[in-house]
C-alpha cells in the first residue's frame, strides 16, 4: 500500500468513527399510549436534523412507568435522560430539586402560548419544569347510532343517572356490545383518576379541611356503589383489568356504547385507520353525579410532559429534544404525516385557533372547554391542589392502595362497603403517620 492510499484509508476510517464518538445518546422513558408511540415513529425526523443526538426509547405501561421513573429520580439512578411525567410529579419533584428547570427551550418555543392551566400546573415560582406533550381533561364519547337506536338524546351536560340509563339501553351482550366502558385497572392514575373525579361530582373530596380521608362519606359511597353496579351490569367482562388502552381497543372495535375518559381519546376513536366506528362517535361533557355539580363536574387536569432529571449530564441535548417534541412545529409535522386530527391536543392556545385542526377534530371544542373548566386549586373544604389526585407525595402509594380495594369490589371479591372501609382505614393510618392528621 502506498502512502496516498494509506492516508485516504485513515481519512475514511475517521469519517466513520468520529460521528459515533461525538453522538449523545438520550434515553427517554415514556408511556405506551398512541401519542407517544407516534412520536417514536417520527423520531428519525428529529435525528436527521440533529445527527449528533440519538434517541433510545424505553416504553412502559402506565403504572410501570410511574414506578420506574419515581425510583430512578429519587435514587439518582441516571437510567433516564428525559422523563415522561405529569402535573402530579412535576411540582412535587421540582420543589425537591429533582428536576432541572427548562430555561433554554429557545425564543421560538413560546412558553406563553401554552394553555394557562397546563403551564401553571407544570411550573414552580414561574419556572417551567416539564414541557407538555399533550394535555387532557375528561369527556364522554358515545356511539351516536346506538344512542339513536335507544331512543335517547345525549345532553350537553349529562348526569350520571342518565349515563347509567343510556348504558342499560345500549347494552346488547349477545352482539358483544357493552353499554359502558370505564377504567377498572387499579392505580392512582388509572381507576382512581376516574373515581376521584366521579366522587367530586357527587360532592366528595379525598380529604376534608383537616386532612381526614373521606372514603366513607356519602359522596364516595354513592359514586363507587353506582360505578360498580353499572359496570357489573353493563360493562365488559374483566373490567377490573382495563385501563385507557384496553378501553380504547374495545371502543374502537365497536364494543362500547359509552366511554368516559381522557379527552385525548378523541383523535383515536375518530380515525378510520384505528376505529371501526370513526363516523359514529359523538362527544359531550363528563357526567355529573347530581343534577347540579357542586365541584364543577367529573373533570380532571393532566398533561403527559417531558422533564429532565436535575442530575443529568446531558441537559443541553435533552432540552433540544424536548423543544422539538413539544413546540408548535411538531404539531405541523404530525399534521403533515398523519393529518390535523392526530395532532397532540391540549397544550397550546394556537391549536384551538387553527381552522384546519378545528375542522378535523370534532372533539376539539369539548376538550378546550373541559380543560379551561378544570380548577385544581385548594378551597375551604379541600386543602390540596389537584382534581383526580391530591398533590402530596403520599398520594401515589395511597391512591394505588385505594384503587386496589375498589378494583376488588368491581371484580366481586369484596363489597363496596368493605372496600371503602379498608380504604378509609389505610388512608387514615398513612395520613396520621405522615403527620397530616394531628
């Protein structure tokens, strides 16, 4: 080999080796829902623009994700460079100095363009600690054809009693159609998200002003008893194992008459590529337990968001990825690839002023109304921030423990009274141990 050939070979080798050495690998822990899976499909678009950054995805079921990221950040394990968390964790972890503030997302990101309820829920002392990928509240999705067949008209603000009446008339088990599908899988962000919101619509909270648990109050008893009875009579078999994804699959296959859940469901059930009933879906508000909701209805406020552990050594690259995934240009990318109806909802005011989106998303108006109506602030009889959750560190374990009791009642292994008595006992013990109850 002559000197020139040897030199050219060295240059070629360096061209191959150097980019790999300079590349930053970001491990992103996320939830296995459709919006996040779509983002994974679009990751090559990000990597093409940022060849110095490689994304490694760790995709987990919702309950598992929460356990893994909580353990990792509390122990400074360093397993993840970007965390998918919600507005429950963001302010709690920020105050513990577990999260890095997102102070370098760039001028084009437009933090002020985020929907105020979402931005406020992810901020501490005016600083954003997690950037919302999508935001949600609650709506009622229903089969318009089955509603018509039942001879009913869905109200703009249905009561829970109307929902149970409609579920009964829409049930046809011989045809594999169940009148209602609701979360039954235990977890503080699974069945308790729905049940905490439903109990609020019956006038109940998790704790009273003195932090005493309220699971044996009249509101909780009515909410859980009606939920269990309705699901046992008109819900699908095995409902105690069903979360958001399982109910999405059932509804999309035409097996549910009514589904009350996160507003983010809208783009999936109206997409003909994913839903067999895409042209037969109507949307309205989440139901109220009584005729005049004392607490604003069975809504909630949630935002799956991207955050960076404070201990991260890759903050600059992580912020670059978060900016790409959560700014308005990402919405345009999704619209270009998969249509405006599939754009992640509930984060930016501009989306709800976009005529292309409004035409493609029949659920948009109800999503925005529900999110703007969600008020998680404290009150005279409610000492905690939160709607479907109480924003205290203890709620994660406590909420899941209560959810397990109610799932047992749903599956028929214990009674509703037994489940709520056990929940009250567990919660009282935990709140006393933690020093809330004096």
